[in-house]
C-alpha cells in the first residue's frame, strides 16, 4: 500500500497551485459577466467586443488547468478522496469555461441589439439577475477553496431566486412582443440573454454541488425545487 | 525513462475499454435526440417523459467514463500523445453529456407545448435539422474510433448546414409570431428547441475537432465560417 501521509503534502501543494489557477479563471469569468452586462445596459459595443475577445484567455486557462490536473494524477496517483478532488477540477474548470461562453454570447447579442428597435424595460431585472449570479459565483469559489459546504448549500438555494427573476423576465418579454410586433426581434435576443444568465446560475449551482460532493462525499438530492418553471411546468407559460 | 513500447499495449487495452464506453454513451445520446424529436413531432408526451428520465443513465455513464480515464492516467502515467488521448476522453464525454441535456430540454418543452395553441410549420425543418445532427454525431464518433481526420473535417463542415437550417427557422418563427400573437408563447418554445439542436451541432463539431487534434496534433483554425448568423452578425435579423 502507498503511504498516504507521505505523499499528502506534495499532493496538497500541487492541488493548491491548481486551485490558484481556478480562482484566477473564476475572477476572469466574474469580470466577463460584469463587462457583458454593463456593455448591454450601456449599449457599449466596444466593451462588448472586448468581452468577446477576452473569452479566448479563459478558454486557454481551462486547457492549462486540465493539463495540470492530469499531470498531478499521473505523478501522485491519488485515490479515494484525493482522486475525487482532482476530478472536481475538470468539472469546475469546464463550468467556468461555459459561463465565460455565455458571457461572450451576451456580448455578441449586444452588438446586434445596437441596430435594432430599442425595447423599454427588462434592463433593471437583467442587471439584478446578473449581479446575483456574480455574487453566487464568488461565493461558490470561496466555498470551494474553504471546503465550506454550508456556503455551497446557500449558493444552491439562491439559484431559485435567479430562476424566479428569469420567469419574470420571460413573461415581461412575452408581453412586450404581444403589445408591439416591432419589439419581437429585440425581445428574442433579450430573452436569450436572460436565459444565458439563468444558465450561468445553473452552472454556478453545479460548482456548489461539486463542493458539497467534496465535503460530504455525495451529491445533494437532485430534486431541488427547480424554479425555472418556463421549461419544466405549465405554470410559467402565462 | 519509461519504456514506451512496454506500457503501450496495456495502455491501448485500457483506452479501448474506455472508447467502448464512449461509443455506448454516444449510442444512447443518438437515441435520446431521436426520441426527443419524435416525441415533439408526434406530440407524444409519454415518449418525452421517458427521454427525460433516460438522461440520468447518460449522466451516470459520463461519471464512469471519467473515473475510468483518471484510473488510466494514474496507472499508466501517459505522456505526450497518450496523455492527450486520455484527456480527450473527458472532453468528448462532457460534450455527449451536454447533448443529452439538450435532448432532455427538448423533451421537457414538448410536455409544455402539448397544452399550448398549436403552431403550423417548422416541424419539417426541425426534423431535418435533428436528423442531420444525429448523422453528424454518428460520424464524429466513427471518426474518433478510426482516428479519421478527413471524416472529422467533413462533420465540421456539415455543421454550417445545421446553422443555416437554424437561421431559416429563426426567421420562420419570427414571422409566425408577428402574424398572430397567439403563436408567441409556443414559438418561443419551438425556437428554443431549434436552438438546442443547433447547439448540439456545435458540440458534435467540438467532438470532431478533438479528433482532428488527436490526429494532427493541433486544433483546426477557430475561424471556421460560423453560419449561425442570428447571434453573430446583423444579416440574420430579418
């Protein structure tokens, strides 16, 4: 058998280095969400364009993190909890990369919206939704570094609020479209943006669930109340 | 130095076992796309419900594949090309899992659509799009097993057709919504379903690009003509 105590410290050092990279990636993703949202709200196509281009750096960081994690598996041959910890790196970095993609998509649509018939309303809710997701992301990454399951459960619970904000926006955009057909194209894009933010919340929840898995050894029950009722129940269909 | 020839055969056997699991997973995902599409076109909510439930099996298979890949890294300590090959397993299984999620989402929306004002049209295009993606997926996995870069490039090229079909549907649904506001809610869901299929095409393209990376040692240029113009250029906005 391998002496677990002996290899633990080298493994821990390796893991810490990877976690630093993940925090860096997380910081960049947070900034991307913030930039994409500001670009949208302020109609700043320059910032939108910069956000799109910045996504390449996030993508490259994911590749680095994954290679680093593979190197640690090869070198340290972790088992049980340690293996689980390294495997969670792949999942968390993949989630961050996808959140970055959604921010990029919001930036793309901002550039399109600049040329469309402007739509009143919705922006305050979008801003609130985006802010909530940014704080969730920050807390999920803190929970990861601290191995704080309580904070991770809290993040997970807050995703319901994001889902509820999305439901509100879904209805709001439907109303705008029905009232004035000239709003339809712009509302379709705004709606996709709201959906992108809602999906970011789901991905952050996935990160929080990885933390719970690391701490408790099992994933929380899947049957969390899913509050995005627009794609799961009939109630949200107006 | 490690004797590469000696460990190669054991590594190859391990890899082959994992690839068999990926092919199994791919077959299930193909079936999920097919079932979700048939459920939508035939309004079969029972089949939709079965498709949703079936997604759990795909998710579980991804976990198994990842654990298996980690075990191979720990045991065989692959480097260079071999390491790249094992790391591609994480990416391909993640792509398959996400395609499965999109099929599940289509199934969810089918259950909702059953209670909404029915919309004429769009179904023939959705069916064609779904079929195209299923064949792309089959070919991408064949390309993976055969390490066939030419086939992978072909899959990648075909994604443009899927994007073009999506652009057509985007316009079609906008027209339906503008013509009759009673169509708006149903069209929003149909539009999301079309977008889900378009995203599946992107993920399959990602698998094909992994194959190209495995064979050629580098990813193809990112600047493939992106034919989903609805979120990237102004031309598709009608």
